[in-house]
C-alpha cells in the first residue's frame, strides 16, 4: 500500500526551506509469511537478512506479490479465502466488494539470543569474568500479507534488551530519511571540516540511520554496545572499506574522499544498516518526520538542488535562492 505525506512549513529565518511529498514507506524485513504463501526460501528475496536482493525489491514494489502472480494463480501455493463471488464487483458500492484474506495466519515471530562475554580485573589484579546469556535479546512480531487484488501490508513490533539490562519496544513506521543538498557549484571548492562527524552503534542500531557529510569528512564510528561491532561498505565510491571489529567504548574512523552514497553494514550483526551520504557542498539537510527540511547559509543565486533517499528514486530541480526561499520535491518508488 502506498502512502503519501504532504507537509509545508514556512521558515522565514533560514535561507532555504521546503518539503518532500513521499510516495513510499520503509522496506520490508524478512517475513516467513510470504515464504509459506509461495512455498519458497527466504533467500528468494533476501541476500543477507534483512537486506533485500533485486528480486526482493521488485516483490516489495509490486505490493508484496510475486511478479508472475498476475499471469498465473499457480504461483500462490497457499490459496486465500474468498469473501464473495466475482459477480459482486458489478454491485459495488451497493454491496460489499468481493475480496479475500490470507488462507493462513499472517503472523511470524523472530527471536534472537546473545551470550555476552567480558572480563576485567579488580584492584588486586584478580581476573573477573562476566558472562551474560540474553534470551530473548530481541523478539520481532511480524504481520504481512495481501488483501484482495490491490492492497498489501506489512507491520513489525520489536522488543529488545539493552546492554544495561533494560528493554525497549518499538513499532516500525514509515521512515523518510531523505537528504536534500545543493549540488556542486562550478568554480567553487569547499574544504573538508577539521571536526569529525560521528556515527554510533547503540542497541544494535546505527545512529543516525542516515548521515550526510561534506566530501573529505572523516567519520568516527563508535561502539557503545557490550558486544563486538564491525563497519564495512561494499561500495566502490567508499573504497570498499572494512574497519574490522572493536569492543565497547572504542571508535574507528574512515574518510570519505569522493561524492558517494555508501551503504554501511556490520559483519557481526547482518540486520544492521545505515548510510553515509558524502555531498559536494556544505549545504545539506536530512528531512524531518513530516517531510520538511531547512538548509541554512546558502548565498543568493541559482543552484541545482538534489534529493537522495536509500529506497526511492532521486530527484532534482533548479532553485533560485533570494533570501528566505522554499522548494518542494516529490520522490517516488
């Protein structure tokens, strides 16, 4: 199901402001419901849980349906339950439109455990070993499926244990996380900042999820969890770097030398994912939850303004800045 968000916020104190109309939502994770429905392996759509392969992307963009489903009903192995005959279509809206519901319970549960080992020394030099078996460390309740010919749905409820022994719950929701930035300005170069940008790994999540930076910026990746973490990227524009693994409290760094939208992953925890977007000017912003953004300090003039999103198509337009200026974009799947 496609949702649309349209929000306009006027900002008179900033040089450039605007909004995004977004057609799309956060991508699906691994859901065994679909594997049961089509009697196929999860590897059909996933290369590494929960990252989608190209076929999985096509499946998601097709409303959580197999592309061949329109040509042959035999693709669906677990048939849905019909709510009425086809003839009722001619009577709608005077009668209930015939549809169907999943023929199986559209719920799946995923549970993770961890054995966290750490050692330290007391004031006498005696070694103290800490062994914390966490089960469940994280539990995910998925619901997903299709209703009728045009409606598809996916939801996720997550329970997770924090390293400090507490717990968090989260309901997955649409994430915008689009980067709006001014493209390269001919004849103008911008030196990289001396201060490093920061990305943390906390509660098995990269924070922030999307980090825009100026080309040449060094990013420090900190581990704030009581488990080993790793950061690597398979993107050539980020030199396919791999920083290895390191424990809690330590950081490792990498400098992004070229314009790049790098996908970041963790070899220890394959469900983790984030993005560093290195852009050619210091004029950039990440959209807020309502789709609004603000970029400060842009001099008056004509610029190409671009929008990047990890799952949606990029967009761009020419914007003439004269004092406080608004620019709206629409990005689609």
